[in-house]
């Protein structure tokens, strides 16, 4: 298996949500793991995220997104199972934390 590595992504510009150009970058780079900032997409439903992940990465990828209705949550997208996840609050800002 060819591994392409870990990607840090903040590809949202002024929209604070994932746009078509970001999806094209994900498809082109084919990362194994993505640490993603401003993890918003469409209406932020579970179906929206599953559709995004399936399209940009593949149906075998999983994801974790910070819970709690934050304005600009962070998250992880992974080819490998996520066996533990969580959120750490940021003491400097209230609209996001650390995933």
C-alpha cells in the first residue's frame, strides 16, 4: 500500500466551510489522515459529512468533528479507524477548540 501521509488543512478562505476547490485538493493529494480546521460543510448534517468524505476521500474513510455546535469546529479525517476522540477547549477563543 502506498502511503501519502498526513495533511493539515485550512482550505476555506472567507467562507469558513469546505468549498469545491478544497475537495479537488483533497482528491489530488490523497492523504491518509487530515487534521482539518473550520470543518463545516453544507448544512453540517451527518449525511452532508458522509457525502463529503465519500466524494473527497472514499467510502473507507472515517471522521471526527468537534461536537457542541461550535462556529468553526476542527476535526480529523482518516483512512484508519479512529478508536478514541475528544475535544479540548481553547481558553483563548470560544468558537472552536482542539480535536
